[in-house]
C-alpha cells in the first residue's frame, strides 16, 4: 500500500504544473492567512517583550496605595524619604539606598508619519540614582542633562517615531521651553521616554512630590522584608510591586485584545482558505478522474488514492504557510511602531517574528490543508471506477 501511495503521489505532484492556477489558489490563500496571523502575534509579542525587558528581577516600584500605574500615583517627599530608608532596599556603592524618586509628566509630540495631531509622551523627572538602577542605559548622542536646567535627554524610540525632539531642538511643554541635549538607549520601554532633572520638573510643573519610587532589592528576601516594613509603618499608604509584575500587568490587556483580534481575523480568513482548498482539490480530483479510475482498475487501492490527495493538499499548504511566514518576516520583523501603554502614553516597540510564531503559522496552514483536502480525498478513494471513467 505504501508503494502504491508513493507512486500515485509522485504522479499527482508531477502534474501540479499543469494545474498551477488551482494550486496557486491554495498557496496564496494560506499565505495570506499565515501572514496576517503571524503579523498580529508578532506585534503583541514585540510589545510584551519590550515591557518585560524593562523590569529588573531585583527591582521594585513603590506607588501610592491602590494605584494601578505611575500616572495616577502621587507620593509626597516625606513618604519618599521614609520608603528609601526601609529594610529590604539595597545600598549602593556610596552607602546610600539604591532608590530613586521619579516624577511622571505627560507631554505631546507629533509622530513622524503625521502632519497635525500629537501623541502623548512620557517625561520622567529623575534623580542621579535612577541611572544606577538602570545599568543598561547609555548615552548615545550629545550629553546628559545638567541638574537645575531645563534640559532633556531623549530615548532612541522617541527619535525613531516622533519629530521635534532631535538633539539641539527645543521642546515646548505646558508653557515652558526645554532644550534637548542628548539621547539614550536601554533596549526596553524606557526608550519611549524623555528624561530630565526631577527638581526642575517639580518646580516647572507645580509638583511637590513624585509619582513613584524605583528601588533595588537587598537579597532574595528583600521584597518580603520591604513589604513587611511598609505594612508595619502607619505613616505609609503605599503598594510595593516587583518591576516584572508591574510591566507584565501593563501588557495583559493589550495581549488579550490582539489575541482576540488575531483569532477573529484568522478564523474568518481560514474559512475562506478551507473553501478555496476544497474547491481546488475537488477540481484536481475531477480533472484526474480517468487517471484515478485507470489506476484503480489495474489494482491500486482506495487508501493509496486518499493518501496521495492528502499529501498534495498538505504540500501546497506547507508552501503557502512558508510563503506567508516569509512575507510576515520580510515586511514586519523589527518594524518599529508605537502604541498607547497603560499610562496613556506611547510605547515604542518592534514587531518580533520569532521561530515559534513561524511554527504556529505552519501548523495552522497544515491543519487548514488537511481539512480542505480530506473530503476530496475521501471522494476520490470511494468513487466507483465506472463513474470515474465516465466523468473523466
């Protein structure tokens, strides 16, 4: 039976060039399904990986109790000073707590691909310890801002996606002018921000405290000790959350939305691809009716015929899936875009077409091909020889 199946499959595959139009319907249809599916999940994966990379495994964010994000959190200076002295926070090389009060303010910049409307951008006021907490941050152009002056350093993502924030330019925010003196890169969501001195940000924007405190934990039990200390101090109404949990939480709703969109679009397109495969394979079986009848008449069984039709459908499906994955990789891999994050400000990230995504796309293509080829294959295997000769 195996020899018969291989023989019929070989005949079928050699005849594909004679039926190239019908075969292309399957290949192109599945390429479209896989390309869209892969692109949508590559967007969700890129966003999630960018935010995930932002959180340190030994880092925490302290915010006002009940706050879901830094944007709606506010801490006064007394609370900040108290938190920095709590057990569980590591000391830096200078002996001071490795903790930084940070102030988040929303500004507006115009996208490079837009001519009018602006988009929200995070301006983060930081103190010197913020740089020690982010060892991956490096100045890539110009210089760092000078404390006490209205100067900005701009993340590489902002430079890619927005205009008006190049080194040497002046950014106007809420009635004040700020000079861009440098650029930086971290490889994570921080690249979507503008940084300045926290005290200048406080005085300019009328803030007295901070939005949050970022800190490094002292040892494996640092988080437990810090939370216990916070709970024991009645003067503090703050929540302590690990950076990784915080940034993972920011991606949850986005991933759900994109996942639902990918599922909906993929199902709709997959149904179209299934019907296209059905029509194409039925047409292929009908076109080879006389050939199949002849083979059956000289002793070939129905099962080898079924296997041969399925093999052809799966091969075309794999070709379509591979083409779709190639299109998604060529068009979208590492493409830089931005979208709103949980703080209602733009997060710049890159699409990521990863090997697991490609495998998922190929598996989906094969599944669609199996569904589309099964009924025609069963019909070819069961069709009586006399009927096949008459139809052929």
